[in-house]
């Protein structure tokens, strides 16, 4: 019997089982919520709840129709049923902060099971408790400030120049692919010392593309689905990493180099082989996809704000001229610290583009917030994008305005606020609390160095004005963000 015939035969039993589970879970939730003051909302269809509406793609610089309608109907905190579970959705800045700060006490990270299936049960995204803490310590050590200064800045610049140096004038090409090439090469080097362009690096890149398609697809482990293919890629990628691991172990513990993450964990941690494989795979995932989308978003937003490009260029020309005068070629940490307006551009890109739009949590206890009850066991989704695009918190939120991040911006009227203090407390592109992104500083460094060389060497325009960033909910340019670039040699 073929795979599809087996599925057809089993279909009625699967449907019956689903219905049975729905009935049980509905009953359980009715009992759970009795006597509680739940936020208003709609639990939608059995099992599916409102998931399809919630995940419907929309323009990445908006919160989407679903969210808009729900907020206007129910307010910023509402109940729903998403990903097969009763859920509290929060577009409320205060509740989002409260959820993230109370990780492990009142709330806990809780990604859908399919994420664990594909990233691995030891992936940092799904681990909780002591094991999460241990893995996080390793990642933070490896991404420490000291390593950024001594190792990573140099590598980031090298990989930036490699990618930008390959751009052909007046050709139309996908800036999204170029950004992906840059961040993948950087992570492959940093994690396993793989050099760009080498056959094994290219092989890993190919496997990784299939893997990524599955991470962002519906978790249907059926023949021919993207998810099934991604699981197959996962196992090939793991074999690849395992081979690299064995090569290192053959060298003997004292000879293992510590320049990359693989060498570092083999030498300094007590992790099992399975744990190391999942750690490497999940860092490759966490560190590559998000940063590349952020760089693509900066390339996309900037042409719409020529003043910002001009301001950036002034900042970077000054840095480059000072270096030329001092006879230096490579960027150093002091140069990076001078990129102040660039940091405003980075913050604004992350605020408006919202690479990570919402996080997955569950309540560990019954929690009361602003008079509403969040029952123990319910899923909780802090939607950070909704806060970043809230007109009550950010003036003209749809407008790309890097100047809003300058600390000296104050308004004269009494009703207005200083942007600096208000914006920063509601700004959470990297999450918050004990699970704050371990690679946030690296991500900002990558963006800044890329922007430095981009504005010094190129002028670019968008070749297809219809190609917008969409939230699927992962952010992506459907046509790859096609641009046309002209090299500039006369800026310095
Ligand atoms: C602009 C780029 C990036 C964005 C927007 C971003 C965003 C985030 C967010 C929102 C979280 C929290 C997830 C949660 O709480 O459920 C997170 C976690 C994480 N990120 Fe990033 N990230 C970026 C780049 C990176 C890079 C470059 C790396 C590493 C090389 C990295 C490594 C991690 C790790 C290891 C975690 C898990 C932290 C933990 O669970 O303790 N990220 N990231």
C-alpha cells in the first residue's frame, strides 16, 4: 500500500480522534475558566480556533487585519484559541513586559511541538529550567562582548566586504539573498570554521534552505510536504555536524581549537553529542535568519528616506576619513561606537519591520493582570510588533523615522514626551527578561558594519516597488527584494 493509501484508510479514525480530543479539551477549558474574569474574545472554530485568521499573511509594517479588528473589538488583551490551545493574546506593552520578566515564575516559554520536532528537543527555543540556563550560558559566553571585539568585528567586516564586493553594477539582484549569504557565511565560520565558497559550506547552505522552508511551513509530517523534507534535511545537517565533531575529537582534547563554537563546546562543556548537535543547529538558525531579514529591511526602508541615507553617509564618511588619516584599514571598536545615527537606523528598522512579531509562552499559574484572569496552562502570546506599531506609544508608527531614537529629541509642548525614555521601554525586538536574545549585540554589529560599507560604496534603488515585506508571520520579501546598485568611489 502506498503512503497516500495508508493516509486515506486512517483518515476517518484520525478525524474521530480529533473530535474526541476537542470535546475533552473544550470541557476542560470550560471547567478551568468557570468563575474567572477572562478577557473578551472569540474562541473560533473547534480545534482550529482562530489560527488561520491569525496566521494570514499581511504587510510587515502593519499589525494585519486580524489583529486590528480584534484590538478594536476587544481591546489590547483578548482571548482566542490559537495553535490548538486556548490563548491570551497581548498587544499591551505592560503585560508583555510582565510576561517576559516573569519567565520561569508565572510564565514559561512554550513553542509549538513542531518547532521542537524540527529544531530538536535540546534547542534553546524549547528548553526551559536548568537545561535552558546551561545552554544559554554557553551561548552568551560565545557571543560575549569580549569576543565581539576581539574576533567577531573582524569577521563581520570580512564577510560584509566579500558580499558587497561581488555586487555587479546596474544588475538587478535579490538583496535578500545577498543578506542571507552574508549572515550564513558568518555563522558557518563562527560556529564550525567553514569558509565561504568551499563545497561543504555550499552543501550545508543548500540543505539549510530546505530545512528553513520546513521550519516556517505547516507541521504536516506527510509525504511530499515541506515539513517532511525539512526533517530529512535536518538529519543530513546533523550528520554533517557530527562528522565535523568527530574530526575534531580525533585531534585529542588538548589540540581542539576554541576559535569556533563547535571547538569551544567540545572543550569546555559537558554536553552530550545530541545536545551539541541541537545547540549548533539552533544557533545557526537563530543567528542567520533574523539578522539577514533585518539587513534586507534596512536596504528596503532607506531609499524611502533619502535624508537618512545622507545622514548615515556623513557619519560613515567621517569615520572612514579619520581612518584613512591614521593609516588604518579595518574597523575597530572605537569606530563602531561612533556609529550613533546608524544605531538609530537599526532601532527604527527593527521597530517598523518586526522580524520577530510575537513570542510563545504559557501560564504556569493562575495570573491576574489589570483585572483579567489568565488561567494556568493557557497559552500566552506577547505580540511585540503590536506595541512597536501602537500610535499611542510611537508617533506616526508606520513612518520610518530614525530620528525618533536620538536621545536629544524633546518636544516643546507640555503634552509631548521625550522619545528617548518612552521608546526604549516599549522597544523589545530582542524579547526580554531571562530569555533576551543571546545574539542581540552581534545582530546590531552585523547591521552596522554592513550599513557602513553599503553607504560608503553604493547607491541603490528598489527595482520592484511592489515587492513589500510580508509577515507570514516570519518576515519575507516575496520577490526577494530586487535592487539595482551603482558603485560610488568618490565619497571619501
Ligand atoms: C535582528 C536580529 C535578531 C532578532 C530580531 C532576534 C530576536 C530574538 C528574540 C525576540 C528572541 C527571544 C525568543 C523568546 O523569548 O521566545 C531571541 C532569542 C534568541 N536569539 Fe535572537 N534575534 C536576532 C539575532 C540573533 C543572532 C545573530 C543570534 C546568534 C548568533 C541569536 C541568538 C538567539 C538565541 C540563542 C536565543 C535564545 C535565547 C534564550 O532562549 O535564552 N539571535 N532572538
